[in-house]
């Protein structure tokens, strides 16, 4: 059995390595280009614990001081929702995502810009925490894609921790997210203090889900309940040991609205993580059709949504959540119009290909997963 598991890990890692070939580098952020008619300009704000070298490149080095940057990204006219149109050679704004400009910001300017009113609406922000094996350019362009597709008007903020951006960096990335926990908690505290209205949507993907949950846990343990009340927390394909999550949740307590967890049972990246951690189940792969899930999620006041039916944008089915950004306005409008499908209630749900959120029919007592 152990030999079979090792062979499966090897096969999955081989497929992941082939999928990572030809990844974008920092030159895409440094080389600016003009936008074109029909393109959409999207502003992305970044708060990062990466070190910046003499050439202005954000490296895998760790910095206790947070840097702030503003990027303006041009989304091509033929953009497909859920996709990042990466340049194949020289960036072309007619067909590719391109950087129009970038600007270093001090903390005061950053805070003022992300919390200003937009379209005469109360200021709102969305903070995205990327996952393992993600380089800086990939994270910036991914946030630009999601912001453009969602079209919510909220200021998109990337919290970029110093991932190695390599499959071999799993252990180093775990250390890097721990290193960055205080800075993420401080960022959320600052945003909550600056804004008088409007939500703070906090989305953590993969290993970034662990960092997100740890930051919220730290806010609770330090008595910053007022900050937590401002948060709408979403964990997308979280790479968190289920038992560890239960311990985190015990400290955090119930959130309003409930914490949302997006899961896929066929997530191959999390399958590798489970095998590498002696088959400890990851939160992002729990089964909402397990009879123990529905009651457990309601008791814990969390919402688990299986998004396995959403088209995957990557070969290892780990980034399905990016396709939901384009559906956000539709879902939000439906929910606000009194639709009986309340997408913010606790429980276990399935998101189907028609865009409906369906409640799981199973209601039995138990823990979040497993249970005795």
C-alpha cells in the first residue's frame, strides 16, 4: 500500500511539473504597455511580506516590513471569464494581460486609496491570500482576473506572502505562511479601523487558507472581535488538516456571515498533500454527501459548498474557485432579491453546473468530518 501511494505521488507530481512549465516571470510586471480600445483596466493593490531586490523584483526572501504596491492591469477585449491570458512572447494588450503601470505606495497612501468611496457606495475591499507554489506575478494577475470578472467595485488587495513558487518548496512555504501571520492580522486590523462601512471579504486559497484561518484565530485570541465582525471569510480548496481546522474553529467561534469553505473531492493537488502528510485528510476535499457533514456544519456555523461541477481551469483541479468570480454578481443579486437559496447560510451544499446552490439532503450528527 505504501509503495502504491509513493507511485501515485510520483505520477501526480510529474503531471503537476508538466503543468508548471513556462511559468510567467517578474518581467511581466516590470514591462509596461499601453492598453487598447475594448480592454478593461483593473487596479490591484498589493501588501507583501516578500523582500524587494535592487532591481525592484519581489523575491522569495522574507521581510518583516510590509511593502505596498499599486498595479494597473489591462485585460484584453477577448478575455474569457476565469482565464488569465498569459503572453506567449512579447505582451500584446490586444490578446494578453499586460501591466500598464506600477507604483510603490507608503502605508498612508495605500490605506487611503483602498478605503475611498467608489461609485458613491460605502467602501468595501476584498483581500486575497494566494496558495502554495505561487510566484508573485501569478498572484497579481490572478487577482486582476478575479476582480475584472466579479465587477463588484470593491478594492482588490493581494496579500502576497513569500512562496518559493516551486513544487519543491512545500515545507518552506508552510514556514513562510507562519512568518506572515502577524502581518495579515495587522492588515485586517488597519482596514477595519479605516472603514466606517462596507464589508471586508477575505479569501484564502490552498495553503493561503491556513494562513487566513490562523490570522482570524489570532485576531480572536487578541480580543479584536470588532475586526472579525467586519469579515466575510472564504476558504477556497483549503490545504488544512481537518483536525487542525477543528481546533482553529474552536478558538475562532461562530462568524456572521458563516465562514464559507469551497471544496472539490477530485482536487489532485490536495490529494498529493494528503499523501505527503501520511494520508491526513485535507479540508478542501471533504465530502458534502457524507451523512455527518450537514448537521456538523450547521452546529459549527460554517458553510461548505462542493464546487466539483465547476469547470476547472487547471489540470490538477485546484483552481476551480476562480471561475466563480464571474458568477458572483448573479449569485449576489439572486440572494438579495429574496431567493430561497440563501448563499450565506450555514450547512453543506453543492454548486451545480446550472449555477444553483443546492442543499445536501443528509442531516446526521457528527464532527466536521469523520467523527465517532
